[in-house]
C-alpha cells in the first residue's frame, strides 16, 4: 500500500488534497476507488472521483461485513474497513463491477421509491379510516361504498360530516347538493338518503353521551385529509415520473411490454438502472430477488423460495406487471398454464417465474432498441385481441384448480378466516407411558 488511514471529509479542499497525495506518475484512468455505500454519502464522493477520471466500484455491505468477520470477527472500525476494501481487487476481482450511475441521485429512481412509499402511506391511512368508520356502524360502509379512496367520500369525511348529528342538521337537500358538486354529478339524492339513514342508525345504536361524535368525526377528518393530500402528491409525482420516463425511454420500449404501463415502467427502469450494465441476463434476474434459493451439495439439491435480495420496489413492479402480462401474451400464458397445471406451482410462484421471463425480454428489447412484439407459441405475430382469444381458448385455468393453488396455509386467524387453531386438551396427557394397572 502506498498509504493508508487517511481521514478526509467530502469537501472540495479535502478531496483535492487527497488526490494530490497520489504518485506523480499515476494514471487517473488506472485509479480504482472501492467504496461501501453508506446511506447516500457515497453519491457525491463517487461523482467527484469519476470526474477526475477514476473508476468507482461499490461493494455490498453484506460482502464487506463477511470479509471483515473473517479478518477480525470482533472488531469494526473505519480503518479496518478501508484496508479490507482496498484488498478486494486482489481477493475477488470478478465480483467488482463499475458503478456508472448516480444511485439515489437519479431522478427516476427517487420518483419510483417515493411513489411506492406514498402509496403505502395512503393505504395505511385508508385502513385506519375503515376501522374508525366501523365504530359508527355497518350502515356507513353501505352508504359510502367499498371504495374509501373515492374523492367524494374523502371530501365528505374531511369536512367533518362523520358526525351523525351534523348529517341530520345538513338535511337531504344540502347533503345532496354537496354530493352532486364534489362527485361531478355522479352522486345525488339516493346517496344523500343513504347517508341520512346511516346517521339515524348510528344514533339508535349508541345511547346519548356514550360515544363522543365530534371527536370521532375529527379523527376521521384527519385521516381523510391525509388521504386526500397523499392522493394529490401521487398525482403530481406521476406527472413528473412520466416526463422523466419519456426522456429516458423516448421510443417507449418499456411501455410496449404487456402489463407495463407508465408508472410500472418508471419503477422498473428507475430501480433497475441501465439494463446494459449487467454482464448477463441471469445477473439481471438475480438482481430482482425473484430467483429461487438454491441449496445444493453432492448429489442432493433443492430450490427454496425467492431470495428477495434485490430491490423491493422493482420486485413489486415486476410481480404486478407479470400478473397482467400473462393475460395478454400467449407465450407467457402458456408458461403460466404449464406451471399451474402440470408443475403444480402456487399462483405466486408461477408469477415469479413469469416476472423474471418478462424482465429478460424487456432487457433484450432494450438492448436491441426494438419494441416488444406479441407472438403466439409458434412464433407468429398476433394482435392484442387475437392474443386474448388464444389465451381464453387454450390456456384458461380451471376455477377449482385456481382456488386450490391460491389457498395458503395459515395457522393464525385474520379478517378473512375467523377459524382459530384447535385449543389444547384440558385432560391428562396420553403421550407418556403409564404404569400397568394405574387408573
């Protein structure tokens, strides 16, 4: 080593001083910077070194941690980490891959992650809203409908109208006018009558003073306002992601794939990165975390569940795209049919296979610069209508088989299945030997 243990900050003066400490005859193109991605602090540092002409390699924290445990199991320090990272080009040169992107600094990657986070938050808010409405009685769900994410419903609840006394004071006329205005004419007097009936039923279920209606209505209004705000943020984010995707994929190669719309395409391209950076398609499939775990030794071997080592947002986007793609592409439908009927796979397992196949084809189309082409199993090109007809005629899954393959074993209870496990016996145990002649 020329030197080691240099401390510096990510500031231009410190970085210039660090770079000047290299030998005078050092070629910038031969300088290899090995880094461990610690949160987002590595992004500006990697960009600075690349601008100087150096090559930057990122090492997964799991790999560096395993190597550190090998050298010093009970020691963790920055000095030790720097020495280990410097040794990696000699210890494992095949596992080093140059990092060309900005990582979290990429606009499309950030937008895809933020979209997934906002959707999750909105789902949680709607779930809390659903539980709060249960306190008012089942009539409210019947009056509002199953879709709590409806803008008219959220506007109604955000206005504090979950208080049955307030609903009764509004009356039929003003309530119908409110519903008509915020639903753009989709709701009217029938919905107003249903809401009034729900309010009257709540007052009959609860006695006077037993439930604090104003406080409950305010809690419901808070959740409704949060859901409305998240919906607006998602709308703006989708518009921004659409513009960024159009710049990154002007030919629409990703959106030409079956089951891949604009938002799904933004998630796939943003979280996958440049598809050309993978040495092989197998490496791209492994990056998704949808490939099965392999445990093989000697003459024995088995495949387990998916590794889930890749990006969670990418994995979710591919899984959702595969669910729709098998309904559009005859070749994917044939594979799904074979996995379900002949191989006896579960629905989710079959979709994981379809997702990796779909990703492989998307990357192949990207590298070739050509859009995705629907084809029959014999290779002939087909239209979407022809493909749907072929799938319906040849690859329909029997309903009884689909019901069995979608069922999962669950030892606990949930809202869908209220059957609890059998209670333990209260009598004496019969698993132990008893003395002959004992009662």
